């Protein structure tokens, strides 16, 4: 029996997948891309608070992350329907490298 976490080293994903589209309510061809987080807004309340806390003397208010516990990240796939253009995210599994072929 294996009770630990599953870490896959490399996965090849096709550029197009035929899967269920919730907007069309049937299986359609979807284009597959890798999700990338957008740029953070500098004027958001949390960003302004963080900048104000770090300002001036008195040392670092937040703990600096010295070493990372995880060696991999969960890759999120973006599926876009070729018929209606509806986009949805599919959370992936932990892996070191994801290649869209």
C-alpha cells in the first residue's frame, strides 16, 4: 500500500482535448494552455498595507521564507472551448515538468 503523496516527474499533454463543456452542455474540442497568474495590482488594499508595514526602520514585519518545503508545484490547465470560447481551469497534479505537445 502507498499512503504518501504522488509526485509525477514529467507529463505530456496534447494541445487539443475533447472533453465536456459546461456551457455547450456536451463534449467539444478544447485547446489546452498552461495557466499563468496575472500581474498583482499595486493599489490593492493588501499591497498598500504590505508596503506601509515594510516602510522605515524596525526590521522585517513578515517572516522571510528561507527554504521551501515543496519541490514541485501544482500545474493548472486552462481549457478553452473551440465552439463557444468558454474557458475553465482544471487543477492538475503535482509534477516537476508539464509539456504541451
